[in-house]
């Protein structure tokens, strides 16, 4: 089961990476980098629409764009964008020390601000954060890479509360290959399979929004949905409860550690993709486990 590891030495990057790859949470009692109070105050004062079904405010580095922010005026929109970009850059710089073995190969994904109270949030089942799941992104396939997330609770009073359950390597043994979570067939190297792949690549190159999902991505998306929709699992699985107090930070591989955010408001988060060949133990990554169990190749090589 997952452990919460208080990080004592940020320079011991091999140990830090090892803890993460073993399915543990790296924890910091205080924000371990500069975060100006005026930026925190700005974030805490954001009043988004009353609808709790709205998505988190996201800063997308590849297109330098902010999404889902309801700003009172252009100045406020610019300030929100600048603060999220600054957060992203400070986290990235910090992680370059904390997790240096990954940094030459990782790919920066979204930074987000989560201004909504998680408890009682009205979302459709597959979008709910308070149901245990492993992460998988429908629009950003990983092709065997890992989803690393770094969180910061900027709420001045309230902790962010999480539950975790069994890790991917145990969940796949229990539920993989059963009705509702069949194992994928592996990469289709037949003539038709290759033609279909080329056609999708071409459509994507001319502007169609086609997620190029590998068999691994399809399985992970299925597992995400299967776990959230499985009431027996949600009720009966073993659970660990965690509290992340005000001004604390934590990092975890969310594609491996099944997790749910059950309460808390005002958190920031940075996602980073870690390719399989950057890991210390690539053979223990979810894609390698899936390939070993099925005996099939799950990502195009
Ligand atoms: Fe998640």
C-alpha cells in the first residue's frame, strides 16, 4: 500500500524517484519554493461561476493558453495566466533537482488551479474526483509514458483530503481480463492495422482532432472508467486516508496509485509526462506489467 514519505533531502534524487516508482507519495510540509503571498491571495479571491460542473482552470504550455477561467476583465485574465505560468516554472525548476534523472526526457503538461470545493461537487461519474481511480487522459495519450503530478494546497485553513487504495500492479491482477476490463489485443501490425494507423496520422496532420491512442492508452482509459463505475470496488476496497495541510505539497504517479480527492478547495497542480525509458525501473511501469501479463506489445515501436 502507498506510503507518505516526508522528503528530507531534495538532492537525493535517486531515492526520491525510487519512492515514486514504488507507488509512494512524496510529501513536503511547506511549499519548497518561492510562492509570493500576493499571488496566493489573487488565487484565493477568484470567484468562478456557481456551477460546480465546470472544469479546473488550466494553463497549457504548448499553446501558451489559459482555459476555463471566468475572468472579470482582461487584466484579471492576464494575471491568472501569468501566475499559473510562474507556478509551472517554479515547480519545474524544483523538480529538476528533486527528480533529476527524469528531467532530460520529461514533457511538461498542463498546470491547473482547482478553485472548487471537492466535497459535494456535482460531476458525471467518470469525471468525479472523489471516486477512486488511476489517471488516464482521453485527449493526451501516453504511449507507455507515466503521469507524474505535483500538487500544492494553498487553502489557508482547510486540508486537502485524499483516499488511496491498491496500486496498479495489484488492481490489474484482480480486475484485468475480467468482464468490463478485458485485456487489449496489442499493437496491430497487420497490413490493415498499419493502414488505419497511417490514415489517422494523416487526418491528424491536416488538423483533425484524433487522439492516437495505443492499446495501452485504451486499457488505461478503460481501467479509469471501470474503477469509478465499480460500486463494489469503491465500497469494499482497502483504503488509506491522507490529509495534506495548508501550504503543503505532494507528488505522486497518479497512473499507478489509485486515488480520490474527497474534500478540499484551492489547490494547484503541475502534470509532467515521464517516458518509460527515463524511469529507474521501467520494467515495473504499468505498460511493462500489462505487456508481461498479456505477452503482447502495447505501444508502437
Ligand atoms: Fe486523478
